[in-house]
């Protein structure tokens, strides 16, 4: 059994409970002669807390009597950050207590501004514990280094799950109740940028009985945005073209597809912020007003991906067409500026074969006249917005 001093994110009770698999008592504690700063790795990435020598002291918590099994879970969670464990005296309950402390390898991380738990908890205190459950599930299956490499995807997936819990209004569908879905077995079949999860489960049938056990595999990704820039004065849209592995793997004779601007909603980012970021990255485009369109699952029989669709008012002169994308993500993207009539013709010819683009063009069609009329009005004169 061992005692531990936690100074950073693990002093957040919900996170430590997930990492250990249970809630444990915590005592306020203090480590003299140290301070907690924000750290970033040489490759960049999301900042995290770093304990360094010097300073008035670091506040944290003392957790007593953790087992070797607890230690193994903690080591796995911390391993990707290249740590060393030191046993050091901390102050707790008016006296000194030897405790294990995680220190990052000297020289690997850059020191930044002071790190404050309350500030971190405000922005990340809900998402990170949610992500930690996925991270710990990889123990014994995924190396700590590989787990850390896929952590941005794990965080984004956790944020997607939290957004999903706030949805689910049902006027026609069933109203689910506790016990309507029973998971008998779960297995992580693959973990990378995307994941494959295998389930053996039973669910409530419409006659009120439970189904027999069924086996299902889910392709796990994150929430995404799909954005259609529209210039109502010129009646133009901007589409992007890029090579797509799914079309290639299917055997499509032409795996370069026309699509809306699209991309993942990162953890800590709203869908609206993701839409603007992706437009800048893929097309060098600054968007005007964002108008929320449909939200939907493209293929819910197997994929977790959920789309937030937006129409974006934008200025689209001829010069808006060009190339873009991020080199470090292997993107090679060409933007096309087309009249709405030209885009409709490509839908009818079959050249537009992207479901999210079909959804957005069909959604825009009955609203187009209203946006065009509003854009043509003199300044200071307001028109009623087209119905959603």
C-alpha cells in the first residue's frame, strides 16, 4: 500500500475516480518548495500541469493506502507524459507525510504560466473524466505511448458523447428508460484515430420484452461539421474537392469527391467555432453569419459520426476558388465556386455523391429566395429571416 500526492488534474475528484475505478478519500496537502506551471511538449499540443522545483509551494491532495493495482492504473494514465516517481515529504493534517509524487522528465517540457485547478476544471473538468474512461479501457491493449498519441481523438469523442446526452427529444420515437439497453460484453477491437468497439447486448423490443443477445460493431468517430458557404448576392456556393479513401477503397473509378467544407469538432470547441476554423483551413475563407441546418447521423447502423450542418453566408467572388488544406494532415483541397444552378445540375448528373452536400443543397433550395431578398435590401432595412 502507498500514499500519493496529486497536484494537477488528478486532484480533481471525478477524474481520479475514473482512473482508479472508484472514489477515494482525499486530504488537502501541500508540497513546500515547488510550484505548478502549465507545460507544453516540444511538439506542441494541449497544455497540462507540470510540477517543478522552486516557489512558495504547491497545493494538492493526499490519497492514502492505494494498492499495487491502483498504482498500475495511475502509471498507465501518466506513462505517456514520461514521468518519474519520487517519494517526498508533503504537509498534511499539520504534519509531514511521505508520499509518491509524479514528476515529468527534466527538460522534456516547456514551462509556462502558473497552472490553476479551478481554471482547468471550468474548461475541462467534465470532458477529461469522460475521456479518461476510454483511455483506461485501453490498459493492457494499447501501449501508453500509443494511447497518448490518440488522446486528441479520445477527447473529441468524449465531447461528442457529452453533447449527445443533451439531445434526444422524442415526439414520435420511444422514450427510453433505465434498463432498456443491457450491455453484456464490450471489447475494444481497434484503437487509433478511429476506433472499433464490439458489443454483445440486449435491448427493449416494441412489444415490451427484451431482445435475445445480439452482436454489433460500432465504428467510433466524433461529431463533425459540414459547412456550405453561400453568397446570396451572386447566388453562388463554394464546394471543395479532395481525394477520399472510402471512395477509393470501395473501388470508385474517381475517388476525388465534391463535398461541403467539413471536419471534426475538437474537444473544447463548439460546432460553430469548428465550422469557422475548417473554412479557414480548407478554403482560406472567412465566414459571415452561420445558420444552423440539420443535425443527423449519416450511417447510424454502424457509425457514431454525428453531423452539425451549417449554411454560411459569405462573399464568393471568382478569386474564392483555389487550393487549401493542412500539409500536416495530408490535405490537398481544391475549392470550386459554382452558381446554385450549376450545383443542382451536378446533383442531377450524379457528380455530387456526398450525402452531407446533398443535405445542405436540398436544405438551402427552399430558403434561397429569402436569403437573396434580404441581401439585396438597402442597409438599415431588415427582412424577416427565412424559416428554419
